[in-house]
C-alpha cells in the first residue's frame, strides 16, 4: 500500500505542479486561466506537494491570502483522509491477521 500511495502522490503532485505552471503562463499571456477551485481540488486530491512546490519555485499564488488559507485547508483535508485510510487499513489488517 505504501508504494501505491507514493505513486499516487507523485503523479498527482506532477499534475498539480503543471496546473499551477499553466495557470501562471496563462496569467502572464493574458489568456483564460484555470479556476482557483480546480487548483484547490487538484491539491486536495493528493497533489498538494506539487502545488506547494509550485508556489515556492514559480512564485504563483503565493501572495494571495484568500487562496493560501483555502490551499492549507485542502492540505489538511487530504491529510485527514489519508490518516483515515491508513487507520482503516491497519484496523482491517489486524483482523485479517487473527486466526
């Protein structure tokens, strides 16, 4: 399960980072941008490490306070869901291990 979760987080992070980069390029070029909602959902769907890196490296969405607190809420939501999945997995594996 650990490798599976790592793979999911890695893939989602790459996608989220790319979304932030595309949005930044669109902003610079004056083109239509991705919605903040889509960036936040990508972060909540295991992509927050990539979004966090994009904020630091690309300096995109790093100064908008309303986005930052919602981004942090998305991170918290993801961590809570991950903790619940891990606890359920541990609970279920404890019962499977019993004779």
